[in-house]
C-alpha cells in the first residue's frame, strides 16, 4: 500500500492535529477526527485493505446440513460456525427438498449438490441429484436443476477436484453415476452409469450390490467406490472432461466377508486410505498407489472396545488434516472412535472413544483447520460440537445441544 506524496506531506505538516488516512482504490484523503479515532481508523483501514483474511476471520463459517425429511425436517439447513469459540448457530431452512441426505460443495464454493435419497424421482424408479447456487450472505440455496441419479436410493455425492463432475453412489440399486457440470453449476444429464453386480455373505444386507460411497483421488485420475453389498472397494479410471468411468486393472479389492465397506477417506499424503466397515464395526487401512490407482491391505482394527456386546454399525470416517489421526463413528455404541496413524506405515491403532451425546451418529465433520469435530446424531435430532486436542487427537465436548431434525450430513463452505 502506498500513499501519494501529497498525502505524505500533509500528514507531516498537520502533525499537531490528529488525522486519519482513508484509502480507496490507491488514493488517500485526510479527515480531521479525534485522537483515539485517528489511530483506530488508520489501523482498520490498513488492515482491511492489506489482509482480506482479517475480515474473514471475524465471520463464522457457513455450513449446510443434510437431513431425512419428515415431521422435524423440511430439507437442507444452513447454520454459522464460529471457529474461535466452537459455537454453532441454530440451523435455518435453506431449501425445501425431499430427503437431501448427503451434500457436497464445489471447489469454488459457489454450488452445492444433494443426493435426494428416494426411489421415485419424477415419477420414475430412480433417486435424484439436485444442484443449488449458494447465497453466502444469507445462506439460502437457489435450486438450479435436478437429474435422475441413475439408480434408487442415492446416498452419497462428491464433486471432482476440478469441479467438472458430480459423482453419485446409489445404494438401493448398487450403481454409481457421473454427471457433467456446466459453468453455471447445473447438472447435465443423463449421467454416465455403471451397475455393480454380485453379492456377499450377509443374507439380510448383502444379497446384491449396495454402492455407498464414491470419491476421487488427489490427482483426479482414479475413482474409488465402496460397495457394502459386495464387500469390495471398486477401482475406476476417471476421465473428468468426458465424465466417464472405466474399470481399473485390477477392478477392485476385497475386504473380509461380511465387513460391509461403507465410506473411505484419504490420508493427506495421498498414499493411505482408510475404510470404515459398517457391518463388522472395523476400520481397514490400505496403501494407495497413485500411479496405478490400486490398493494394498495394511491392517484392520475394531472400532469397539474389547468385550462390547451390544448391537453396532459404523457410518462415517475422516482423517485429521494433520495426518496424525483417523476417526470413525459407531451407531449403537453412539461414539466417535479415535485411532492414531503410524507415520511410517500408515497403520491405525485404537486410542479412545468419545460419546456423541446423542443417538445414531450417522455422520460427523472436521472443520477445515482440524480444531473442531461436529457430530450429527440422526435419531436424537441434534448436533454436538467437540474440540480436538492438537496433541492427542482426543475430543472434548463444548457448548450444548443444537437441534435439527434427522441430521445425516454436514459440510463447510470455504
């Protein structure tokens, strides 16, 4: 920031009088004010123009919450999260929608996509994928368009790393789909679809395929999809420009029979992957080869303490931004399990569990800085905030219960 020579001279000439400097588009002017005001105004003007992050730091982050709709929920909710205090504001309805369960935000922060977990979209037998424009000032969402998801019961969506495509996993039909994204955020259709085939050992849950999660690797070259019904993570070569998937070689990696792989998370180094297994309550670690898009098994550990006798199923998994810890949610035990990651091998070892203070934590989210964890309890209709200890990764509850009907996903808008 520079002052003109004229401004500099006037400042020295009138040193006996308290003045403030006002900057606007590279120019400055002098305003006669009181002594204390002079200092405050000058500093405020310099900071606001030299460092945009100063202003942003004072504003709480915008978050969106996906829900199962019913008596307590009408769609997607917006709230503000203060990363200094850990306070989450009361959620307000941002857009009415039917079962907008899983959400994803575009890399540029302008658009939000939702999986409408239904089986009769537009009178057909498919679910839906909805595209919204984000109004950051108000938190409201403007519906851009919708497309059939290409299968029933879509339960997961993700935007690829370039913002070119939206990927979806259809649990009911056991298929995955890719949709091209236009410059204005709208979804082109119909999407490119791949139908999974097969079954596994659990007669109630694995009589057929159930795609539950789909994600891109850091280079945007490969896609990994968890299929709970097949006990497999399927591997695809991904063309972001053409919005297509093709089976990799090998096309998948198998987990233990009856494991039920649900979601996965990449380590920040891009070389390790952690899969949360819904049916047998375990966490599996894999080594990932970025050049070939393949996985090699490392270890599997329980998310529950020794001797646990109740019913439980796992749901969400997330790696801390530091790469030191990985977290998984238990539904039944209603807890977040903490694991330490070996920095040399990538293997995960159980450290502790923390109650989510509610019932059925279907999802949780770490804030971008890794200082806070927000747990969404589906069956107790609430969200609790936890502080993350930087040294140990352990969770400490802060604040109280934030009520929202059947929350099942929370995303931050950067």
